[in-house]
C-alpha cells in the first residue's frame, strides 16, 4: 500500500466557518445551512461512535445542531466552530446514552455501503466484512480512546481540539490516541 | 519540521493522510517514511482504518434543517393561555358594556337564542362552541396593543 501522500492543494474559495458564523448570527439562513451541511457528517460520526446506534445517533446529532443554533450568540471563538460544535455533540450523545442506560451492541451492517467504492459484488462483500471488523474493534475501545482515534483519524482534529471535546489535557488526548491505535493494531492483526 | 522522531511522525500521520500537512512538513514525513518500516507500517494501518468513515444518512440533513428553523418571535408568557382567556373576558365585558348590558347579564357560554336577544356586530358574537370572539381579536393584536392590554389588566 502506498503511503506517500501529497500535500493538500490550495483550497478553493469558500467562506470559512468564522465568516459563516457571523452571517448566521445576523440571521443569514443560507450561511447557517452551509455550516450545518459542512459539519453534518462529523457530528453524526461522533454521536454514532458514542452511542453505537444509528437512530439514536441521528437524534443526538439533531439535538446537537438545535443546541448549537440556540447558543450561537454565545459562541466566543475561543476554539474553532467545529470543535465547539463537536463538544456540544458529545454532550448531546452522552445525554442520550444516559437516558438509554447500558450501551447497546453496535449495529454494524449498514455502516459501509458505498457501491461506488467497490462496484464488484465480491469486492463489496469483502469491504463490508472488513468494515465490520474495523468498526467492532473501534467500538470495543474505551470511550476516550475511541473518541481520540476517531476524532483524529476521521475528523482530522489536532490534539488540542480532541482534548477539548473529550474533556482532558492535550497530553492525555495524545496518549489516548496512541493507546487506541496500538490496541486496534492488536485486534485487527 | 526539523529532525523527526518516530513519535513525532506518528503524531502527525493522521494530518498527513488527511492531506492537511504543510508542504514542507509533508516532505519531511514522507522522507522519514521512506526509511522507517515501523512508521510506514503504522501509516499503512491508519490508511486502512480511514477507508471506513461514517457518513450521515441523507435524511438527517432534512431533519436538522427542519429542527433549526427559527420561528417568528411570539409572546411566550408561562401563563399565556390563562392570560389570553382573561384578556378575552375583559374584551367581552367591554363590548357588552358598550352595548349597555350590565355585568350581571353576562354569560360566558352563548345562549342558543343569542342572535335574537342582542343584535351584536358580527365580529363580537360568541361562537357556536361558546368561545368568545374576543379571543380571535386578541390573536390579531400587535405586540404594542397586547402589552397595553396586559398593563391595563395588571393595574
């Protein structure tokens, strides 16, 4: 597998989150919609990783966005909007988890279903099987390791942002990430 | 990025694989990966994991948009229904007083032959279900008019 990666090309012109937040605060609904769409996958992903249930993750994601929109005037920009929103999402997901009680078994089957990535049925079946193994392994990690790994790998957040979201120091976020990766390698060898 | 250790390279692998590294940092990390099989194995493993991200179901975007629509500002007193009922009663009292009927003649529920008793203007008649027309008038008040009415009620 080739691991040599090219640096990111210059980003296309698009309003950054800070500009969109200012517009959304002034009542610009299209700006708010861009923000919601931009972070939808990240919020859902975080809720799913915490809850292990697609329906509950949707409920938690919806709550997170509603809470964020209500609190938008209080957003001070001390962290990025994405970090602030994901922290709200983590709180919403934990709230749902408390209401539900025990953590349920992760519903894996519909996690990976992107025909475009593997048009061949046999290849798709293999990918689904691999997706299930990966997701079960991630779901088996302790919560902070699970969040540190997924926020770092799938959301591209730095350790400071991960620490803000999981409620730890930056050093602890780094340790959680590396321990999580080590355990995943052991489980998926 | 100066002389890289395996630890610092592994710290930055997710950033590199997301294509978010600065060009100089990406070049330095790639140079390290070319000569360090352990870090290369970790980069391969992370690449494998990154294939399986979770995307939000399409219907979630619609749900979120619908849930975050800002509704127009409305009066939101805790006892709004009670206040509305009291205000409706006051309006009805005023209407009846204007028409020369005394308080002792007021009935909240309209009599069956109300039309025959009093030739009231259409807009002030109680409805067939007993709800006073004043409550409909209240809904059409402006914020200022409603504030004035509530102030009068308090006094």
